[in-house]
């Protein structure tokens, strides 16, 4: 957790019963609207990764882009989007992952990385971990070396961060929420 984790957590809005009854939605919009909080968020990632010699930040469509792009800029490395199927214009590779009901797919440009590039994978939230694992697999298939997965929010009760760790990837979250919070 970040030194700003408690503060950032306090700025995130919980919307009860959205998108369905019994779900507490963690809304990062207030975090993005508060310039001081957004700066602390990006600084949390900069401080963690500034000496790790990253070659690229790979960020997952779409909210991962919000934090991945400014972090890549601050660290002086490239930014690579991991997109939903059908959104990238060049030769791609894809990975399918399981959703609660059905499947989804993410894609990456086939030439996104050089063999051995040091990659940080980012998204806004880890829930069940399917999207993050699919993206991590794509990065490895392109020859990238996964340094870590990073997110603003971890929802550990949903098991995603543990699945990611069990698959051999390190996980960093700025803050985490339990279901009852």
C-alpha cells in the first residue's frame, strides 16, 4: 500500500447497490476531479517505480489509461494500451478470459515490446483478476518481462489479487476495500 493509501481511499466514492443490488461500486471519479488527490495517486506510483528501470507501462482499456499515461510520462518510458477486442488497427494478438457470465477478450499489438522489455501492467481495480491475467499473458507472449501488476484499488475478497499472485505475478495496490466498507 502507498503512503497516500488511506488518503486516496478516503477520496474514492462508494456507490451502494450499483450496478445491481448488493454491489458496492468504487467510483474513482472524485479522485480524478481532485487535483491534489490525483497528484498523490500518480506520485504513489512514481515513488514505487522510479528506480525499477521500466521500458513500458502497459495499461488496460479504459480506466487503466488514466493512470498509465501520466505515469509513463513521469518515468520517461513508453505507454502501451491493452485494448478490448477490435480496437487496435495493426496486427494483434489476443487473450480470452472468463467473466461471471461468458467470456471477453483483450488485444495487444504484436510488436508492442522487444524481447526482455521490463513492463509494468496497470489498471484501476482488481476484482476477479481475469482481465489483468489475460493482459499479463499477452505481455509475456510478446516477449515482455512482467515486473509487476499495479492498480489503484484491490478488492481482495473477490480473489483476483490472489489469483494474480498464484500465477507468479507481483501485485501492488494503492488501497484496498473490503465488501463491508
